[in-house]
DNA sequence: GTCGCGATTTGCT
DNA sequence: GCAAATCGCGACA
């Protein structure tokens, strides 16, 4: 059940490769209250890089993007839309920016055996109790930590689907979203509309 | 099923 | 001031 944690070397590489290879890996979350843990399989990811306009690090190592230039293998958790957290792992060697956003997980083991809603970046953070206050910049390669990424199942290349990213308004043509073919644990498709609605809001 | 919209923090202009 | 790597709910088909 419990697998070995991935090393920082795994994350200190090209972000696209890391995003793709993280599919099938396990995310282990300790449940302190129960003295137990939750294991989830990573089923959907997105890549964000230093020269990507949609990435928080695009404007340099300031503000919220500063974390992305730090050590590979640490967590980057940010708050968005006033309600939700998004959970990423930092990639590329230190002083170079990159991150992989976790969009969906498949619960492999939970203390209660209950299904959790881990479809979608906001929902998976809520399901696992991930917050910026508790988890931002923690080391995800530490098997003794509250949260770490471990070896998991191997996913063959032909079972990996590559598509455009979701929920962004720039660089929408980058096919940097990856998910496991035929796996039901995938975030739902949003309605394709957006944008213009904002204009309509103006009185 | 699809579509619109509100919730409400954060950081950049 | 405003848009953002989102989600749930209510209206309508």
C-alpha cells in the first residue's frame, strides 16, 4: 500500500515531462485526527512554466509566483476566487520556475472507505483539507510529512490524453493538460463560454 | 442536459 | 478597480 516517496530529482526536470509522468503516481495525505492516511492516484494534471503567460511566475519571482522559483518538489498552494485553493507541485531546478497543477485524483484508500469528491482542483483541496496556510511550500518528497507524492501505477503513453488547459484566458492553445484515458476521475468540462459575460456586467 | 451568476481573497494597475 | 489555474445552484429546455 504505502509506496516510496518520489525524490526531488524527479521534479527538477522539464515541467511537461513531470506533468505527464505524475499520472498514476500516488498522493499520500496523513489524517492526523485519525492517525491514518489517505492515498489517491493522480489522474489529471496541467503544466505551467516560466515563459507561459498563464503561469503565476510569468512576471518574475515576485508576489505569489516567487514560490515557483524555489526548490523542486515543494508544494505551491494558492487561493482563488475568494473561496478555493489550488494545489501544485514545484518543478524545474531551483531558481527556474515551473509547476504542475493537480486537477483530479482517484481515491485509492481512505480511512472510512468513503468516496471523496476529488474531481476538480478546488474540490480535491477541500476533500483532502489542503490549505495555503497549512500546506504551502511544504516538502512533498518527505515520507514523514503530512503530504507527499509517492510511486504508484505505471501509465502507458498510449493511455495518456493531452489537451488544452481549462479555466484560463491566455495561452489557451497550449496542449498542456494531461489525463488518464478511460479513467472516470476527471474534472468536468466547463461550458465553453466565458469572457464576454464580464462585459455584460458593466452597467 | 445547458447556461448564467454569485461568492469573495489576492495581487497587479 | 478588476480579473482570476473554480464551484454549486437555480432557471430553463
